[in-house]
């Protein structure tokens, strides 16, 4: 299964020198990461998603707020029904 967008992506901010093949790129190359984000968003649109977002995984700034949210019990809880499998 080809997981790359079928149509070329308009380059909004990524340079033409960005890595063309998303399987081989450097994580420290901002242009390549921007190109990858554009390709992921285009692929999502091709699959029918109304919106696709890419974010940083660094949760350092959110850690205190997340801890408070969890302590307040706002997270979902699993309910296991006896007859469901």
C-alpha cells in the first residue's frame, strides 16, 4: 500500500531542497520536517479527513496542567460490561 500522497503538495514554507522521500530525512532539518508535515496533511485530506494537525511531542510546558487535570478526575474511565467481549 502506497502511503504517500498521490498528488504533489504545494510547498507553503518548505524549500525545494527538502527531502523528497519521507522515509529518509533528518529530524534536525527544519525544512525536511516542514515538508513531511505538509505531506502528512495532504495524505490526510486524500483519505477524507477534514483536518490534520502535526504538533510537537514535548509536554514540558503542559506537565503541571495535565497533573492538575488528572488529579481533578477529568480523565475518562473504562466501563467493562459483563456480557460484552
